C-alpha cells in the first residue's frame, strides 16, 4: 500500500470516529451519569482534535470534495425546482436562461432571462404565480 492510501484510510477512519463522537455527545446529555459536564466537554475537545487530524491527513482537496458532495446532496431539492421551472418555461414556448442563484437562509432566489412572445410570457407568469414555492415574480 502506498503512503497516500494509508493516509486516506486513516483519515476516513478518524472521520468515522468523529461522527461517533458527534452522535454520542447529544445522547450523553440525556443520560444520568456523574461528572456529565466534564465527560461531554472532554468528548467535544477530543472529537475536534481528531477532526483536525483527519482533515490534515486527507488533505485540502479531499475535504473540498467532501464539502462539495454534501452541498450537492442538500441542494438537490433546489435543483429539482429549477428543472421544474425550466420545463414550465418550455411548455409555454419560452427559452429560459438560468442566471444568478442566491440562497439566504430558507429563501432561494433565482434570476432567469426568458425569451419569447409577450403572450407566452403573460400566460407563463400566471402559471408561475400560482406555484406555492414562488413567493415573488418580477417581470
């Protein structure tokens, strides 16, 4: 085995331990044990130290890849809404071009540039205004 594969496996194992620490800490807070505050504090500190070591072993690129995969997983819902809106535009014979996307808290703002006949825009606007996920439509 190469040195890099050993580092990667060790880093992943340590990340697994960190996950166990993060699961254990909230559970321990509900248990009736003596010196609970000391134990939970120690677990949090040890878990964070192991986390930093795991990230150092895995490397910046690998950590960036993990963050990207997590972001993609949590953004799937927004991507489905974007695809649904594209389909609505196309149903009304409009050519959509996706612009800016901004997420602030639970609010997801998407800017579209849509080309087509004015009557198609009017009909499509009425359909979009009836969508429960769309809170504002600026033409």
